[in-house]
C-alpha cells in the first residue's frame, strides 16, 4: 500500500506572504508538491487573472524554505518557457487549453524545442477538456508525449454539462476509467476541488477517487480561503486538508486473495452476461418493429410513444432505487440503438 501523490496549494499565488504561509502550513501536513496558479484564465474580463511571472520568486522561496517541489499551470509557449527557465518542477495544462488542439500543439512544439535535459526535468499533467470528450483528452496527451515528454500524467477536474448538478463540474467517472483502460501505464490524478466547487464536497469526491484507484490528488488549499481572490468557495485550509488526507484510503491498495470479493465479482459477471443477453433479445424485437414499420409505411420515430416509455421506465427505476439520471442515460442509449437498427435496410 502506498500513499497517494498529492499536489496542494492555492488556486492563485496572490502575494509572497500568502504563498509562503500556505506552503509552510502544507509542508507541516506532509504535502511535498506545492501547486499555485500564476496565470488564471477567467471567463470574463475584470476578474483576478493572477500575478504572472512576478510570483516565480515566491515559488523559488517556497522550494528553498520547505524543500517542496513546485507546480503551476501553463497555457502558452511563453508561460512554459518562463517557468522552465525558473526551475519550476511540474506544469499542468488546464481544461480550457486541453480543449484546443492548436493550443496544445503549440505547447508540444515548445517542449520539443527544449533541450532533452530541460524537457525531462519537467513533469507534465494534462487536465481533461471542459467537454466530456475522451478522444480530445487522449489527443492532448498524445501530442505532449510525441514531443518527447515522458514524465506525463492526466488529471480529472470534471466536465461542464448542461442541467442541474451538485457539482461545479461533473466527474463523469466512466471517462477517466476508460482512459486508464486505454493507457494503463499513465498516472491519473483527480482534482476534487474543481469537481466539487464547494469545500464541503471536496473530501467526498477525493474519497471516491481513491476508492476508484486514482493515483493521486490535486487539491486547492489557502491559508485564508474566505479571502482568496479566486475560487474561494472550494479551497481548504491546510489543517482541513491534512485531516482529509489522513482520512483517505491508501492509493493502490490491492484486494489480494479475498474469497468474499471474488464471489461478489462472480455474481457481477453473471449479471453482466444476463444484461447482454437481454439487450440482444431487445434489439432483435427492435429489428422486427423496424421491418413492420417499413412494410406499413410508418415513421420510425414516434415521439409520443418514446415520451410515454421514458416516463414509465424512469418511474420504475426510481421505485427500484436507481438514480434517475442513470436510468435516463441507459434508456436514451437503448432508444438510439433501436432507432439505428430500425433505419437499417
């Protein structure tokens, strides 16, 4: 069993005093990598956008006083060149940047142009794009890897979705799970701060990530969260962060030989097989319906019927104790496949 990798620090490095005070408090809690934003991409002009390169001496002081490694976000080749020259140990590529292949390629070209020694001195973390698009995330990682970066990791910070959610950015766990399946050697971190958006939800999200086998966490922590100039609502005090970390299960805890767990997994496998069989029979009926509709010149789409079924099945799902959005997503996927089959010749 190993402890999770943890990067912690304020959303933004706001002043020397705030940066150093937060770092020293985090070091006392056992954190070994200090993260702080220097350039902050904001949705609207006029908000605090960071102090930029002026904060680099503060990070250097943090490193000298505490021995912590340092990390910050980069969004342009100029950012990357500046922090690499200043001796920053790790950089992350944020969600807005990873969503733009042109921007990622510019950063990749900047990495490729570095000397091998400087390039390999930097660890690089690629956060997921804003939209729930796995291919876009994988593409960003591939661009950075192709530039010669080998100390590479991904970080889930959640996705912007329409509709109400308890989270600032929905985790959509299936996407990082699939990322890990495709790239099993790639470390995958979780940023519960940006997923939660509220400090009371940070610990539950972090716990979920650890139980799902994530390799580590990126968490925002500020010596005075209520006074933070950005993301005040989601930042923890260093003391609260220490409590959170001590409550977490160890990363990479192996199940080992556990007959009870093996039995439950066997039951899951059997149920999954049943689900596949039921779906196969269901789609066979959809094909019959498609042939019937073509024979009688009926439209494939019948909105009233679909609306009625969705209402009834979602109600049945709630009665069975299933999450409504989960049931709706399954029904929508089944309906989409049924329509596709009915449209086939």
